[in-house]
C-alpha cells in the first residue's frame, strides 16, 4: 500500500461524511505531502477539476460534503467538471471502479488538462 493510501485509511472512516474544511484540516496536519491538498474535490470519484495532479479517488462528492469510500471502490457513475460560473459537464464515466474519459476529451488526465486549457 502506498503512503497516500495509508494516510487516508488511517485518518478517514469508511462511509463517514466530511466537510471540505474537515478534510483540509486533516491534510494540513499530514506528515506526508498531499497533492491538491487545498481542494478535497480532487480526491473524489465523481467530480474532478483541471488543476488536479493525479487521479486518486477516495470520496464521493454529495452536496458540498464528502463521503469517504476509500480506494478501489466499485463506483459506477459520471464524473463532473464544474468550471466557475459554468454548468457542470460530464467529462468521464466510472464503470465498476474503472474510468474512461468522454470523447472528444483525451484519455489521460495530463492530456485532458491540456485540452481543457485550450477550451478557454
């Protein structure tokens, strides 16, 4: 198990719901680097943003709250990107824990970020 996964398993309880601030407080006291630590949404199965450095879902985003489900959760459903001031758009789909980007978006997160920047 990698250190990031160990950190989440140690500090979060399965099926417990957390606020954005609670998660950021836990991140702030981490003894390991947490990428995207200012944005807990970057750790969700169902809502991503172009500022993410990696895909590491452990939460399900529900009405400004975050339900901890852990890694390798068998999630099936859409992944939304909600740019400031815009309507949410579906950018990917999970099926039984595996995701795929919606076309014409590229298939890798790095490529998606480049494509998203080009869209304005």
